[in-house]
């Protein structure tokens, strides 16, 4: 085949069993990502139950990570080849007719994550029986490296590689290093099942692409969910209608930890499993669902807390979070948007997914954001007026929430909106810090405010705004030392005042 190969001899004393390693693949396939990662095995004799075997990846020479994947309880006959792949579709496309050389093709978990410098271990009943590479050595530059390539065991039991970065191509035949098992493969790949939606009468090799009514598909309509092939093999989905049974009520960013989210259950739920959360980082747009709610029920009126650090959250708030495995989604910075999903569709959002929130009205670095009572869920559109945002860094430093000058209002959301026409409901607003030595002050307002004005000791209006947001930051550095009056005009044209002291 004209390959540039390196020979790697199996370590002396390695124990071989009924199932053995045959190939290690880190292919550079067109779909990219981890799609080109796979492991190739051969049964020297019939294996009645594959689940006694497993594999592990020793990443970057850091030593064994133990068994990370266990095979399913299936039989593999003597002489049969098995491919364990991160993407069966990518492998089928790359191997073409050669995919038929594998008697079994299994979809792996992300435990099969080798790079071309990582050792692979085969386990039997929890004990290592075969190793490719050296678990304690980073294989970069070693004779067993297989980056963007493959390693293959010869008939004599020695390993050889295809050569670094040789696999880049649409198919193995078009690559600089065709996979050795494929030398004699021939035929027309395609779906060979006449009962399938995509049956190809000219195909002679099953390429694992057959689809059937009920299989998932994509109808390219963003407003439908649960897309599937119908009885006519047409792709159709169900028009999405949000159930609005969960609402995002709080975002907590107390420095590195805790980072947490508060949610509120609006109606009884038999299962929360359709809901998920995601973080849109640095204005880069949605990352989709990064954390899925468990398949369990929830009662209306329940507050749910998801945190990145259970110990930090418990120490800071005095109670444990509902879920503490939120590392994937609770990695937000104070400039990142948070999205609540139902069936993969955004049903509530804090912040702008396509905007880096640094310096914006909704930035919450070292602080928090809390939903205004009676608002939400807001769907796919962020409604700034439906949120109260703290000053920056009010939570980054205090040992506990209660010691903050502006603590997170834990579990205070309710579904009753304030009646803006009723004069009997007191207007709520606050000024922080007060007194102040200068810099920015923060005005927290409720939704009934229509105007804010500030007067000096001589009665002169020195600052004003109409239709303010729920949080105002005003720089008073240039204000003279003295007493000021903050005047709030509500929806009933009633005035409310508060004194501000500048010292």
C-alpha cells in the first residue's frame, strides 16, 4: 500500500483472551470532532457475553483511568470483527463497502476519546489483559503514535501505524493510508432492506444507513419538536407549544463559587425530563441544552437550585442545592446569558445570547439577577424590565449571602404581579450605598415607576430619567458633599421620596 509505518511490538507477557484489540482509530473524517475515533476488536473464539469486557483510555500519559466503557451483553462469534465507534454514520461514510467487514458495529459513549498519543487498555472482569501503547507515557513522537491515523495489529501480533495525519480524506480508499481491513472490500454500499424508507435496490453492502418509520429526523422547521418519519417516510414534527410549567427566577454569580441558578415550578409536573438549561457564553450564541432535568416529578410552588459546587453553595446559603451536578451549565461568567429549554426549544431566557454582557445593563459579575414577581416565562426574547440586577461584586467577598450589602433574595419570587393601579400597595425602591462617598449608586425600582428625579439641597433638579429600567446606576462622583432628594413618580402620579447623603 506504500504506507509509512512504524512497528510497535506488543509488550512481552501481555495476556490475550477470546477478545483482542485489532485496531485503534483516530481518523480525520470530514464530519470532524470525535467522529473519527473508534476501536477495532476481533473474537479469537466465541464470546457468549461481551459484558465481561471493557476498555479504557489512558490520556496524555497520565496512567490508567481504569475501565471506562463496558460492552453490552451480546454474543460475538469466533472470527468476527467488532467496531466500537463514536459515530457509526461517520465510520460508515468513511469505510464505504468496507463497513461490511465488521460483523458488529456499536455506538460508543464519550469514554472512547483517545487522541493519537493515548494508550488503550482492554479489560476482562475489571483486570487489564491487553494494552496498546504505554499508559504512563504521552505517545507524541513515539513509534506507536497514531494521530489522525490508525494503528493495526499484524498477523504476527506486532502493531504498525498508517503514518501521522495520513487519514484526511472523504473515504479510506481516497486517503494516504487505507485501513488494512479494507484491502479486499468491494461492493456498492447502501441500505439493503426493502422495508426501509431509503432502500437502495442497487446496494450490495449494508452501510448502516437504513431508516424506518418512527426514526428521528429533522424537518428543518425550528417551531416543531419530536420530528420523526411517518408511515409514508415523510419527516414531520409536532408544532411546539410551551407548557410554561417552569420559570427561571434567579442567576447567582458569587465569584468562582457558588455559581447557581434558581427556578420555580409553576404547575405540578409528572416529569421535568423535557426541560434543560444552557449557557450562552461571551455572546457566542446559544450552546443548546447543556444540563437536562431528571425524569422525576415536581410540585407547583417548588424552588429548584442548580449549583456548580455543593459545598460552596451550602456554606454560602445555609442549605444544600437541589442539584449539584451543574458544572456544564453553571460555568457562566457575569456576562453570559442563561437559557431554559423545553423539548430543546428556548422557553425562557436571561440576557442576550448573541451579546457579551460586559458593561451591559444586565451584567451580573460577582452579583445576581432576580425575576420580577408575576413575570415570565418570557420565551425566546429577553425582557430586561422583568429582572432586577444587583450591583457588581456584591456577592464576591462576603462569606455568606446574609453578609452581603445586597443579598440574593432567595426563594422570594411569586406569580402575583403588583397592581400598578392600586394606591394601597406601597411602592418599593432602594438606594445603595447610602450614604455614599462617591462613585456609582444603585437604584432598585419596581415596575410602577415612570420617572426618577434627583434634587440638590437648593431644590434644583440635577438628574432625571423617564420610563426607567428596574435597576439604575448613577455616578455621583461629581456631586458636592451634602443631602440630596431622590423623587420617584409612580403609575398613579404619586410622588415618593428618599434622602441620599453624599459625604
